[in-house]
C-alpha cells in the first residue's frame, strides 16, 4: 500500500511515526490491512490539513488513528457477528524479543488481542493508549472526547475486564519455544500421552477458517478432545505439511506449509508449563501479509 509522499509538503518528518500508528491501528482492529487503511487515511488528512497550530504531529496523528479505528471497529463488530466460525486477529510477523522484552511483546499477543474483544471501541482505545502507548489521561480524554474523570473510570473498567479473564502468564520466549518444540515432537511421534502431558485440562483450540478453509466452526475444549484432533490432523498432513517455528505477534509460534505455500499459523497461550490455548488461523485472506512483513510498534 502506498502512503502519500511527504516530500511535496513542508510538514515535519512525520513518516517516522508510521510503525507506532500502525501498531495502534492493528491492536484496535486486529486486522493489519484495516490498520494500514486507517494510517493511510490519517496521513492523507495530515497533508491536507491546516497545521499551523499543531504542536505535536505524533499526538495529532494518534488522535486521528484512534478515532478512525473506533469508527471502523464499530462496523467490524457487525460484520464479525456473521463471521463463519470463530474469528481470530490477523497474525503479524515480529522481530526478536531482545528489542521488545517479554512484557512489551505480550501486548501484541493473540491472547491479549482476544481479551480486548471484550471491550467497547472507546474502552479499547483508552486502554491501549494508556497501558500500551503510555498516553496521559488528559490527552486520552481529548482523543475520545470524554472528561478526564470519565476516562480514568473507563481505563479502570477496561483493565478489570481484560484481567478478569483467565490469568495470563508472560512466559519467556525460550520457554514458549521449548514447549512448542516438545509439542511438535510429540505429534510427529504420534505419542498421545506426550501430547496430553503438554496440555492443560481445559485447553482450547480456536480455529479461524472464515468459511474459506476447512476449520472447526466451534471452539474445541478439553485436553483429550484437543489432543485427538491435533493428532488426527498431524497424521492427515504427514508427508504433505511441514511445520516451522516462527515469531508472530511478539511470541514464538508455528507456521505450517503445504510445499512452499503457507497453510496456517498457530499461536499458543501457556501457564508456563502447559499449553492453555491454541489460536490457529487458516483463513487465506489473513495470511498474505506474512510474506511481506510490515514494521509495527
């Protein structure tokens, strides 16, 4: 996607803010393509606006991206209500954890993005601006057009709703990678007991095919059921599907290929010892961006 060329404008170098803006748009929408559209629109407005009284270009752009994302999220929720099967965010490629840290990486995780789905659009914006982008309450109040007191309450409620779900454990990247390696080895060996030993009793398997790829249309819950499905799929893909360790959404994950074509991605949630959830994206519309990684913050 092309972005308006700033060279024709006397504006400051605002393009350096793009990864941060894209990061906000993606966390708001869970869709990289939609986030890119929002950021593109924000830059179009920037280069067309009167900016004599703009003191902080980044704050101006964050405001526009936030408001556009809130509007898009309202519309997206209507569309997601008729989505075929479970909906998952679009996976994104990210760099090594050394330049982000475990906690920083976790704010891009599938687990957090799914918890953010509990929030109303304005709550989601306020929560992300405060807890991920460290924006002041006064600035957030201006962005969402509420009083500062109302914003403080909104962020507090959002934190309770996000943290009120299953406890999240930010396991080190090395521990996640080791767990995934053990899981892949157990599947390859067709060792049902070894697979079960790596799964929490109430583990869930959430598969997003969007009606465009074969996927379970309901969430599968329970170690025995999930293990049975995973082993069956492994056997079915033997000699055809190859799986590699990759880094998606700030964490180690799996990418499955049929020959050289990306077939699906699988992210996990863990309590540090066992896998508590699988997030598998098979919808082909959500996979192309992984072949051309986009920098987000």
